[in-house]
C-alpha cells in the first residue's frame, strides 16, 4: 500500500500531536535549511530510524525523493504509520510555515557540481570557438565525467568539491 501524502498544514497538525518528522535529505542540505524539530536521516541511513511506534512524516526538498523511495521509507517505518509531506520543505515554506535557514552554510554539493560542470562546459565551448578547437576537449571531459557519475553513482567532482576550503567544517 503506497504511503499517503499530507499537506503541510495536515503534517503540522500531526507533528504537533506527536508525529516524528524525518528529513531524508543529505546533511549538507539539512544544515542549510530545515524544518524545526526534524530528525535528519539521509536515505543511506534510513534503516537507523527509531522503531518506537510513533507516526512518521518523511520529507525531502520537493517531494520527489520521498515519492521515489516510498517503499523503502515504508519499510523503515514498519512498526508505525508513515506519511509523506506533499511538496517537501518547498511546500512547507510556501504554506508560510517556519524553517530554519543558515545561509552561512555552503551550497549543497550537488548544486556546486552543477555550477562547476556548467561553467567548465561553457568555458570549453567559448575557448574552443574563439581560441582553439582543442579546448572543446574540456567540455567532452566534463560530459564524460557526468555520464560516469550517473552510471556508477560516484562523482569525482563532488569528491573534489567536498575537499574545498569553503566546504570544510560544513555538515558531512
């Protein structure tokens, strides 16, 4: 049976009545903005969900990750009723409900990867057009890296960006 989605207002009422709110996003996303009182259990650690019979409401950023992983989330909350926050933290914020934002935290690693990859591709194309076509290899290299990351689940650029000074001390 698929998990039921809740509007932000309905989720707020359930949380106020004792339900546990679980944020399945990565620690870096949670550190940058979170719903007060949410327990951060990224998907790769969801099996660590306390099994105490409490109702569980899962959320992510937009609702896509929770919907895509609903069966796994339902299994993690096996001893308790579980729900999905429809629209995630974006809908929660859109409904005028409180979040805690810490803009001093770096952007999420995957957003940094998108920015860096996009900048490298554009740079390779521009230099390839105006300097020498050999620079087009930069765009090809980045594209190949993205294909590899998508196929294997391992992203070298993300690993490199995690080691950058602005990400040191950020949420792991």
